[in-house]
C-alpha cells in the first residue's frame, strides 16, 4: 500500500482527494478469518483435489504463491501516517453481500484465470472452476459469516505542504 500511496502522492494535487475501496477485515479480527483468506483456502482445496485426481503435480501446487493481505482500518491508518503524504478523511466498513456461487466463481476466474493458466496450464481451468463453483455452493454461508466479509472505503486528502 505504501508504493500505491507514494505513486498517488505524485499524481494528486495538494488538497486533492483520493478514494479507494479494498477488501479488508475489522479491527481485531484475525487475518485468518478475513473473507479473502477463506476463499483462498477453497482455492487451495480445489488444487489439492486436482493433485489427487492426477491433473496437476503437487510440486506445482507447492510452488504456487498467492500473496494477499486484508487490512484492518488500524492497518490502513498506520500506513497512511507512516507515508506522510495524506491525512485520513474517513475509513468506513462496507459490508459485502453474499454473491451467487456461479457469479463469484466467474469473477474469480476473470481475475485469477491468467495466473492459474500460467502456473498450471489452460487445460485444467474449466474443471478447476467447476470444482470451485461446487465448493462455493457448499461453503458460501461459512465464508460469508455475518459481518466478516467487508470492504474498506478509504478517503484520503493530500497534505498541503508550504
């Protein structure tokens, strides 16, 4: 996030506003309970199933890295203060509504399909996302526990320097 803020500080005039929405978690909520991490666990489960079916190698799965961090409002505040180019106007929780399983799997395919294709090959994509859809159907209410699937709306103001 620091690189993002540094780049925006070069683009935004002093006194200008920067608004963005990021997937997040509540203050004090363990990172493991963030919606995105629960989703990642389902992705991992699908990959392991594909290994067990002989579709992909366990070495290929072991070498796959999907770094992600879901910030809390406190995390965002700390980064903004450390950055020094912006002041915080507001940080708000935006609860996410539970999506339909097929739409959610399709959105993940659009966002991650290229990464998975590069790592595992195009031939596994249809089966992988069909499996993911089925797992979402079975687990979506657990993943979207009340109040735990949130996004953070952040509004920052570029600090005026003299």
